[in-house]
C-alpha cells in the first residue's frame, strides 16, 4: 500500500594520457556570501596539463572541454582549451565555482577500449582579493575498474494524495571488461555523517548485503529493487520492477520468490525495508574488509576505505553530509518529491553509463523517467 515517508575560480589541472580517455572533476562550491565588489568584472584562467608519466610530463592538453558552474547564480559556461591547454572565462560574478575538464581519446586494446579516469577536487574564491586567479593542480588517475552506482530512483509518485515509494531502486553498473563477484557487497543508506567526516568512518542507518555468489557481467546493469513487483498495478504512474535482478527483503515485507534477495546486515534493528528519502539521502556501495562497528544509535559504522562508491542527492546541499573522499558534490537538486524522476550517471560527451569522478554534481543528470537496466539516451536527458 502507499506509505508516508519517514522520517575561482582557480584552474584545476586535468591529465590526459593520449592513448586513454581521461576525465577530471574539480569540486568548487558556490558561495552564498554577498559580493563585495562590482560583479561581472572577474576572470579565471584554467590550465589543463598532462602531469602523468605516460607521456611528456606537464604536456598542455589542447581541445579539452572545460566547464565552469555556479549553482547559486545558475552560471554554466564551457569552452575548449587552446594549444597551450588554457581556457579563460571573463565577466564572472564574485563567488566560488565548480570546474570540470574532460578530453576523451580512445584506443583499442585486444578488442577493449582503454579508459582511465582522472580525479582532482579543490575550491577557490573569486573576489577583489583574487580577481584573476590562475592555478594548476597535480592530480592522479585511476582505471575505471570498480563497480559503480549508476542510477537511483527515489522520488516516488502520488496515489490518491499519498506518497507511493515502494518502487524505489538502485542500479549498479560494471564498467570493466571482467565479471565482478557481488558476494559480500553491501548497499547502504548513509546517515548524515557530520560527526564522522575526517574520522575515516562512515555511518549508515541500515544496509543490505549480497550473500551468495553472483556476478555482474562486463558492461551490464544490476537493478536492486525495494520491492521487485510491477508497481503500475498499485500506482499507474509508476514502473515495472518485476524483472529486477535483486530485491531487498527484511523478512516481513513483499517478497517476489523469483527474484534473489539481499538481506539486512543489521537484522536486530527496527528497519523493515530498504526505503530511501525521496528528497535527500546518501546511498553507498560497500565491500567491507573488516567487520562493521555500531554506535550508540545502533547505526552501522564502516571504514571509508571500504566504500566502493557513494552518491549524495539532495535539493538543498546542506541537508546531508558525507566525507568528500566519497562524494564531493551532490545530485538531484531539481527533483521534486513524487515527480517520478530519477538520477543517472551520464558521460557528458558520449552519454555512456558509469561516468565517475567522485563528484555527483558532474557525474549525474536528472532524467524524466527511470530506466532500469538501460542507459537514458542523451537527447532525452534533462541536465541539472
């Protein structure tokens, strides 16, 4: 049945090995402070350099797409770097910005496309004391070699003026060329980690685990439903999840016998089902190497190092807090409750699944309707 919900800008460098597709995200958050000088007079130069050892060190990267965003002022501008690896933005308002830079170059290696992901995060304020910043940040790269959270559907729909949230799901994606054994992986709902940021621990309200050997195949999706049924029979505007790969089952809720179950890790808690907030929350994918701890609230504590992937979504950035090592940004700022909309990882150039720079501001887009087991095409997507 329907249920009620409980309760600067400074350039940050990108490294582009010429035989790989590489991505850099720079998390810079817009300031709400009132400008102290005439707005529209500031400029930023972004320098994109390859500082890896794969090619000539500090090689400027021409043709990289650089995007600058400020959510507060609704600024979003982009341009390509010149032959010196530079992109300059002028006539900016005072404030703090987010920057991403990307260049995709691919080669084929034994039938597989080589991909590396470059990650760097920083922030800088543009104001009268720093009106024309130029900066380069040395960043590292990593291969796209891990399972990621690719889509989260949480907003729900309305049925007779009530919230219908039983149709929520989390979709995983395997971006690698190898099968990944899911046994031991955990899907968790994170708490607001205000007391744990910097502690190397992440707090979770509850968690569900893969307990049997099962494999995520290369370049395939895994859908984990709250309830693996056709929800359209209960909510006409909802979706069919009867074909989900897994469902969360606590022992006293809906169970589709044809769909394997994830089981609760904290079985002694009062948690009945894997419900996530339809306005703001944190979803985590964890592969624990050590047994979890609990705190005085009986919430679970996992090591940040054991978090494989994490996504924060919220309409108001300060509603939830997570260690920036897990997710520096946030997604879902334009999703209303009961709108039936979803958030999805989306490569800004190709539209491919699995795009991951540890900053959900850049990683995710909003899509008008959830797409379990498929990737939304770019033309149908609504960028935040």
